C-alpha cells in the first residue's frame, strides 16, 4: 500500500503553480534570447557596413547583459509573486475539498480570502454542495441510528428465545444446529445495531468542549482490561512509550476505538502471538499511538477499502464489518486520522493520529 502511494506521487503531474512558473520562465528566457539574437544580427549588419567599431559592440553587449542580469531576476521574483497569488485560492479550495473528502464534513472553503469573481462563485457553489452532502449524511446517520434502535428489541427477543430453545431437552441435532445458527447471527446483528447507534452519535459527542483524554492513561487502562484475554489466548500484550499527552478525544469513544483495534488483533492471532501498543509524540508534531501485531496481516486486495463499512475479511473476519469503520469515524470526528501501516513484527499495524487538547478551543 505504501509502495502504491509512493508510485502515485512519483507519477503525479506537477502542480499548477509549478506549471505556470515553468512556462512563464521559459517565455521570459525565450524573449531574452530572441532579443540578444536580433541585437547580434543587427550589430553584425552594422559592422559589415562599417557603421560601428568593435569596442562599441563590446560596450553595448556589456550593457545588454548587465540589464538582463538585473531585469531577469526581478522578472522571476515578480513571476513567483503572480504565480502564488493566482494559485493560492485554488490551493485553498483543493485543501478544503480534500478535508471534506476525508470525512471532515463540517469543514468549508473560506471565501473571505478569495479575490472574487469566478473563484469565489466556484467556492460558494462547492460549499452549498458540501452543505447538502453533510445534511444528507446526517439524515442517513439518523436513519441508521433509528433503524438500529428499533431493531434492538426484536433482535433481543429472538436471541433470548433461541437461548431458551437451546435449553429444551429432546431437540433433534438438526434443530440444535439451526438454533445455534440463529444465536450466532442474532449476536452479530445486535453488534451491528450497537455500532450503528454509536456511529450516529459520534459527531455530536465529539463537538463537546470537554472531549479530552489522557492518552497514556487511556491506553494503560485498556491494556490492563485486555490482559486476562491475552493470558487466556497465550498472547503477549505490551505497552510502550510512557506517559501520553492530553488529547482531543471523548473518553468513551476513545475506549471504543482502542477496543475495536484490540478485538481485530485478538481475532487474527493464534497462541504465542504478540501485540504492542506504543505512544508517540515527536517534537512539534501531532501525538499518535501505534498498534502492531505479528498476525497474518491484511490481504492486499482489502487494504484499500479496509475502513469502509461492512468490509469483512483479514482481521475483520468473523466480525460485523463495522469495527475499523467505527474507528475511522471516531478519529475523523476528533480531527484525527487512522491508517494501515507496516508492522515491525510482520502483521498489521494501525497508526492513530490525534489532536492535542487545547483548553477553550
């Protein structure tokens, strides 16, 4: 996946400001060279007709080169300024659009810095389209949440009746297998409902002013909670990195995020496996934590759509297909990100980048 990103960057065309600057620079150099060529032709003609002497030609050449040595750098400086002023509004539009594409639906293109005219009109039209998209996304989330809420009671009843049927004596083997299948599928559907409900509430919770968490404390408590399961499965569970910073993250949603990553890892590992979760905050950069395991990893054909909803396979196999999607929603709602990275142990690695908490922000 990383190699594909590198290839795409290498094969990507140059940016618009580079193209404009390059072509305008070629134009300046072309006309400068053309002027020098025409001057040389004229001087040769004058010299052959004995209208000018060599030292006058040399003097004119020195003056011409000196003027070019002053004017060309000035022209390049002006060209850089013009190129920046032309492309900066487009860059702002592109960056804002990318933020929204990555899931930050409340982000909008700033129009107060735009020069007006067509660019401002394009930005305003895009903002209107993003407004409609956010409203549609909110309606879909509300519908999914309402539907999940309505389904919880019937599913709970189905699950309870199936458990009761399993306790009945004299049921044939085929009946027991059918009831067991109902139990498994009802549990999976209940998990889907729980996660859909969580997704419908994430953004509302993340917007609260007090959504802060001590990252080191959160990870330490989750590692402690999962140690019994690790011991039962013979998995080595490690925490490294020491104390973590205070980050913009709701504590309950933070536990949900880490728990889903742990569940995926434990589902993939066999006895003797290893999971390491580490805290990082390099100087001047955003804090993040990294979860790595030595399991089979993520199949290449699933890596691109790993965080999409209802994608099952790899470490999601046997789950509801919403765990990693829920992790992504939580990270994005807190202005963070999550991505699949290579693991030092050869399995899967997940890097979760988060924003430091700023009091009063």
